[in-house]
């Protein structure tokens, strides 16, 4: 039996054994094994669990003093050079999230742990200030939420994203933002100020207008209606706004691309991006389990469409292909994106974040 078939059989077994158990408000329904830990207990079969109810416990915030906050992005096809993430793990619980795998580096599972155990980098603003003071830093734009959402529920208490924006505004450091949460509106004042200086742009992630789908696929994110309100309010305040349609999942939400792009454009969005679903690492098991529990009647169809778009697999590691897929289905999505992007004048303007006004406190503006 091939490794792919073994994996397929394993995740289907998990779904069958646990089909009577469903944790409301969470995307993942179990903890996958952490590949970096040799000896650990996992919850892969419900019959062997004595304390299943602990998965329903409230989210745990794990505060720490980090050593760094700005990370160089080595991936060649994600559209950013540097990122900063004040939180690791994400309570939004999006079942498809690529960042789940990163949680294993912290010693946790990519499953429920990712949504329930949130690492809070309490000294993030101080670390950013120290980073920007380095004499060789050249004001390259930094992405907020390159990994997990900087406006996830933890932000309501810790306000680390606000602190990072205040530092960026002080230095005139260009920054991009990606979020699924309407909490970003709490920072409209500083975003408006940064928008006037062309040192900020923001993207709101919209994957579906189907509330039944969003509620289980992205259980703790805000509604699509609220996301459109965010775009409208911030674009009206002078902040350049765009949308991320990611991921597009054949058989679930790829048919909504035109509607999403039109609604976003009507509310002031001027640029857009998308990704095609890929299931790398532990996400393959989590997504399969979620898919067969929630859509038993057409789960097979969706799974096989994903496989058809990645050369018989559900993931592809090749640069330039992995985020777009290949084959008829992926090509159809790409054609829709191009067609409707042109129709609604997305990405039509020449625009870039302004690096020329970056300055360190006590220094004159330096042109790059």
C-alpha cells in the first residue's frame, strides 16, 4: 500500500471513530501527532480517551518574552520578504490554515492545540523598535499576520498589534496587514494616519458568503458582512484595502469568487489575491477529518478534486505551483480570477508602500 493510501486510510478511520463527537466552535476536532516529539499521547481514537471533555476548555494564553519578532520569509511565492507575528497559534480555528504546522515547533499539536494554546509575545513592540534601530535596516515593508492573524481574539486583551503599529508609525516603517477579524477597526485612527503617509495597506480575507460554511470552516472569524464593513470603513478613511480569497476549495467555495470580488470592489477594495487549497503536513489529516464529518455526502468528490489539482496528491511543494494548483479545476479558478479581476478593476493601479520617509528617532529623513 502506498504512503498516500495509508494516510488516506488513517484519516478516514479517525473520522469514522470520532463521528459522534464534534466540538462546537473549533475547526480541528482532535490533536494530530507532533512529528518533532518521539513520545507523546495523541487523541486519534475516541475509545482510548478518558478525558475527551478537556478539549472544550477555554483558550489558554501562554505569555512569553521573545527574542525576535521580525522574520525573513524564505518562501518565494508568498509575496512578502519579512513578517512579524505577535501571536503563535490562532483562535480563529480555520481548518485549512497552513500555520497549523508551525505550532509543532513550539511543542504543541497542529490540531486543537493550535486553536486553544496561544503563545503571546508580550515584548513584541519593544523587539520591533530594537530591530528598526539597526543602522543597516532599509525600510523593506513588513507583513503583519504573515503566519497567524494579528487581530485574533487575543488582541482584544493584549493590544500587541496596536503597539507594533505605533512603532511603525513613529519610524514611518511600511507595513502590510492581513486579517479576518473586524477588530482592526479599533485601530482606524492610527491606520488612517499611516494611510495618509502611504506606509500601510491592508487585506481582509474572505472565503465565502455562505454563513453555514464559514461557521464551521472558520469558526471564530467575523462574518463576510462584517468583513465588507471593514473594507468600506477603512477605505473611506484613506487606507488602501484589498481582499485575500484563500483558499479556494473546489466543490466548496470556488464558485463564489466572482461574488466576493464584486462585493469587495463595491466596498472600496482595489487589489486582490487568492490561493488554491493545499493540505501540507498535519493539515491533511485535520482537513480530511473535518470534511467527512461536515460534508459526508460529497466529501469524496471534494477530496478527489483537490487531488486532481495537485498531481494525485493533496499537497505540492513546488514553488510557483503549490499555491495555485494545476490541471483543469485549478486552471478554471485562475481564469475566473483573471476575468473578474479585470472586470472589477482589481490590481489596476500602480501603487506601492513608501519607503522614502523612514526615519529613526533623532535622525533626519533618509531617502532610499
